[in-house]
C-alpha cells in the first residue's frame, strides 16, 4: 500500500485532501507544519508528500529541500499545493526538488488524478 503524507497548516484543507484520497487505498497521514512534516516523513517514509508552500514555521520549499537532501526521504515524491499561482512558484518548487505542483483551489477529481499519476496508478 502506498503511503501519502498530507501537510498543510489549514486543517480544512488537510481534511479535504484526506477525504479526496480516503477511497484510493492509500495509507494516509497528516502534519500541520513543516517541522512535523519532516519528523513524520523521516519515520513513515511516504511514497508521496502533498506539501503546502505557505506555512508559518517552515515554508514548504524549505521542507522539500531538507527532504531531498536526506537519504531516508529523498525518494519521496513531493506535490506542492499553493494558493500562490504563477510560474515563479512552480519554478521555485522545481528548484527545491519538488516533483509537481497544484494551485489552490483545486477540484477533488483533479487532485485524485494527479496523485494516481504520480504514484503510477492509472
């Protein structure tokens, strides 16, 4: 079973993402900030991390950079989600090691399809 870690400081967004993925047969876990995300990722070693960019303690870009430098988590796929649209956010995500990008607000079906694609399920 594939493991997915959902990281967002907004509890409503986390709940929405978890609800979207609940019927997809993934092992789901969540974190509410960057430090908790790093801790969870190192212990759980998720296949995919859905990572908010704008968080109060540590931005998603910083979290991703740390994850990609750590041998225990460098193979985790990182899907950034952010309310900040535009190419500069997407480019920054790629520079920090992110694998894909999704703008908020998103359609639940769009999220599910993107996660399936990233995890190799069609």
